[in-house]
C-alpha cells in the first residue's frame, strides 16, 4: 500500500506564552489518502484556517508532525521544503487579495509555473490551457486582478494553484467571498478538476452546503480540537457529537431563513 | 510598468493628473533654471557685478548684494547646490531606509525589534539638533551635510516601509508567493517593495523639501554652506542685516526660491499620496 498523501500527527499551535497563550490547534491527528476530499468545518476562530496554514507550511506548528507523501516536512527549512511546494498548493478565501494588485494575472500564474521546473518558453501555452481548464477566456490573463470579477478571479486562483501541477490542494473557504450563484459554479469546477487532475482536497469551510456537496470525509473542529471525524454521509447524516448536531441544526436553520422551501 | 501605473486608467481622473502635473512642472522649471541658468548669467561670485546694495533694475533683475554680487545669479546657482544636496541626501535615505524597513517588517521578531530600536535612538533627538551636532563635530563640508541629512532620514523611511509591510506580510498574495516557493528576498523585492513605492515617492518629496529647509536653516545659523558659495539659507542670513534699512531684495528672492521649491515638492508628495491611496 502506498503512503498516505498527507498525515498530521498530534499537531498543536499555541500563540503567545504562559498563562495568556491561546491554543489555536490542539492535538489534531488525521490521515488523508489520494482522491479524498477532507472537509474541515467549524465556526470562525475554531482553528481550521490555522490548521490549513500549518499544512501549507506558512505557519510552524508548536509541536506535532506533518508528513507529506511519506516524508516528514514540518521541520524542514523553507529551502528544503521547496520541492514539496509542487505537491501541495492553496486556494485562498479572498481572490482579490490573493493576487498581487500590480501584476497581470498571467504573471502571477507564471510565478507558480516556475515550480514545475520547466523552461519558460512553454509557459504561455500552458497558462492559456489552464485558463481554458477553469473555463475562462485566456484573454482575461492579461488583465490586472482589479479588472476581473471575483468569481473569475477565484477560477484563476485555482488555475494558478494547478500551474504547479499539485497532488493536493488546501482550499481555505474557497467560496465564502463569492455570490451564491457563483459558489455553485466553483464547487462544480472543483469537483470536475478533481477527476480530471486526480486531485486530493483539504476543504476548509464553515459553509455546510459546500461541505455536503464536496466532502468525502468530514472533520468537525471546535476550539482547536477535532471533535468528530468520519465519512461525510455518517457525520452529516448521523452526527455523534452534540456540537456537530448543533452546527448542522444552525446551518439548516440559516439556510431555511435564506431560501425557504429549498431542500437538498 | 512605472511605479505609479497601478490603477485602471478610468480611475485616474483629470483632477489627479493636474494635481501632480502642475507642481511637477513647477519643480522641473526650477531645476532647469538652476541647471542651465548659470551659463547665461554673470558669475555669482563676481564682487564687481554691480553697485553694492543697488535695487532691482534692468541690469540686475533681483538687485545687487552688499558685496556687489548679482542676486539673481546667486539665487540661480544656489538652486544647483540646494537641489543637488537635497536630492542626493534623500536618495541615500530612501535607498538605505526602504529595504531595511521592508526587511525588518517582513521578518519580524528579533530583527524587527533590533532595527526598530536603532531607528528610535536616532529619532529620539530633534532632527535639527542632531544635524547641528553632527555638522559641528565633523565639520561643515558638503558631503558631511549630505550624510547628516541622509542619516537623519533613514529611520523615517525604515518606519514607513515597515508599517507598510506589516499588513502586506499577512496578505494572501504574499502567502501565495510563499506557496510558489519564493524566497524572502524575492518576495520583498518583487511583491513588497513595489507595493510600497507610492508611499516612498510621497515621502521622498517630503524629505527633499525638508532637506532644503534644514540646509537653509543650517546655513542660516552659519554651520552649513559657507560664504561666498551661493546657498539660499546663507543668502537670507546675509540679507537680514539689510532688511531693516530697506534693502529687502537680498533676503526676499532666496526666500521665495525656498518657498516655491518646498511648495512644489510638498504638492507632489500630496498628489502622490492621493494617487496611491486605498482603492
């Protein structure tokens, strides 16, 4: 059996020291295999974004281990981690904030294409192909981020992540900043790309509808603790932990308020 | 891409354009006159240019000073020295201060605290006093003046860059660049410094204006540029004795030169700040 793509072993992230310290992530363990979509749900401040950043090696854990594709990576220097950057990529919540405002989208995507270690000469064609892959007109590539709509820009940020040809994407609230109508398009796109590109996702979201539509496994996080984890149907259909039940009830109530009469 | 060319063209209205073009044109005229003027005017050090203390006339538009030197010629050639010193001192401060501050802000931690303390220790002194002290200690040569004005301004640029960088450090596009495997140096150079260019330009203009005033101030109290070299501040000082007896042209014309130059620089700074403001 091949090694799991991603493994977290007792991850802890503590901010500050002593009595006034805050524990953002408190002993998280999980194993993620290729092809899975792990949905991590929780309220704001539950530590799910911090966990995402630890997995992306944007934040160092206080203790615990991260294993990527069979190697331990959490103690590696930035330079030593660089080859792994190809494997794990991210899509952020705010597409407008995720692009350098003074670079054309094409140039931003090129920055990620460099990770492939391929000659620059082929980059233009590859990047245009990526734009088509996320169902966009390649003409948009030569615009600045401020000249592209939020939904288009989120597609482009997915294209940018794909430019590194990753195996794993950490999606941190990928649809939260978008209109409801565009949200569904992004979810469909991500699901289609998973099959086309054989991707694995860590999907961080507080949006139960998105989690329900995408996740194969669901983990519920509260105050940095992994309170419940299991196959999506089980956790969402027959939650065991009282907090999960509360979260699901709140989400249903909220959805009924926004769109009465629409069930899934 | 130029430093200011960030926003879609539609967002840069005609108002923003003239606000920067008018003072920039004014400054360009001042610089051009200072640069080529001396070739067409009498020697600013010629004590026999005219009758001492004679007022503005057709032959001497700005009058003649107490030594018989032509005031117009001196005001113009002083512009060379003042602008050159101000520009070079500000440029040194910018080139040293912005990368240091950007680095401190991006790295954070001990580097940030250490550099910040050094900057604070410079800023603890009133700048004019610091400039006076150093000039007195090292002697009032032109390179020393430039060095003093530059050193006094480095902490300003550092703090400016640092405070601009801190919100950028956690910006998603910087995190994205880290995901793209860029090094700290590459991120600071490619993503951070260009994004703080506008504040730096605004500050550069302010520093130039300030440098001209400090230079004039130091010369005015006699520890800057010395006679007979023409410099606006020292010219004002030379003229003050004669103000009471009615020979106003000795001080007023160099004073106007400072006023116009500083005004133009400050207006450029204000426009640059507005241009680079939050979108």
